[in-house]
C-alpha cells in the first residue's frame, strides 16, 4: 500500500503536469485523493499547482473539515465539490478540477462535448455534459454537478472549467487530458467545416466494445440522463444495455469482437 507521503508527491507531480500543459493559470485548479471513507488528501487554496511540494498538501474528513494542514495552508475552497463526488460515487478514488483552454472555452460557450467524432473518445471518455453555473466556493456547484455524477465520468462546469474523476489519481488526470484533447479536436474540426460524426450503429458498436473491455466508470450509462438530447451521443437508445446491437446475431458479434481487438491494440490494452 502506498503511504501518504508518496501520494502527496504524486499529487504534486500531477499538479505540475496540469500547470505545464496549460490546464490552469496562476493558482487555479484543485486535486484530491481518497485515503479511506473519512480521510482525503487535497491541494491547498491560493497556491500554484505547478510549484507544490508535499508539505503543501492538506488532509480533510468527509465533510471537508481539516484533519491536518501545515501552517499557512488550508484546503481548496472547492473541496465541497470534491466531497460531493466521493459521496455520490463510491467507486471514485480521485478528483481533478482544472481550466483547460479548449474544454473551458466550450463550457463558457455553453456547448457540451457530446459529438461522437473519434473511437477513443466514445469508448474511454463518453459524453461530457455541462453542469449549470454555480458560484465558486459555494454549495451551488456541488448541487449543480450532483445530478450528472451517476451517469458521466467527466463534467464541464458552465463558465468555469472541467471536472474529472476516476478510480485513482492518474486515471482521473488522464480523463482531464482526454477531455481537453477531445475539445481541441472538436474545435479544430469545426474550423475545417464541421466534424463527421459516427452514426447510431457505429456508436452502438463502440459502446459494446467498452462493455466487453470492462472499463471502470459510469459510461455508457445504463440509463441515459438526457436521451436524444444535448448530453449524449445522439443516443437513440444506445445508452442502454438492452439496445438492439447488444442482441446482435453471430455475424455482427464477430465484427464487434474484431473491432474490439483492434481498438484495444491501439489503446495498448491488448
């Protein structure tokens, strides 16, 4: 089992990655890691995530109250948002909040990341909805995010930034990278006349691949929060395990198996 000091070092390393990749400016963003049901490590407020060292990191309880913090440091004011994620998603072991340029631009424009334009985004990330605007450091943001937590593994925060969460710190950070990469590709393809989207059948096959791969998280959701609306891949029924594609015949099953193998090789998961 990794000790707390090593986890603090990992948080600092991820903070540097976020800062160096232009996902935050100045003192923006925050990171947390779950130690157990009532102990969490988190980044402090008012500190650049690119210049942290282990002694900066605070420990809080499930209510966000300080358990341990060195003099001059206190938990991020956004810890309420992190705690809501842990409360509603017991499978989550880490939460990352940042302001990546492209993803945040979509959040400011009020455009969710829901267009199915590349296999990796559909399989490994899923749709990224927009949680309604809330005043930072208040309960408005946790309340706005909550309804999306059972169905999605990443959320844009209206006029604010992005929130990703997963089983561990590295996975949560990688989701943030994926969100930003997806947003950048979507933006640039729009500049070229608009992306070519997958059709319903192609999306259904990609969802089936994800199910076969057994990836952790809540995408694709068994119950789509906004079926056919702004927050899903033109779902049309493909968000349920009861979709027609999951009841396909042997020939189609062989095709799905073949595609699964190819995608897994591309993702380095063979």
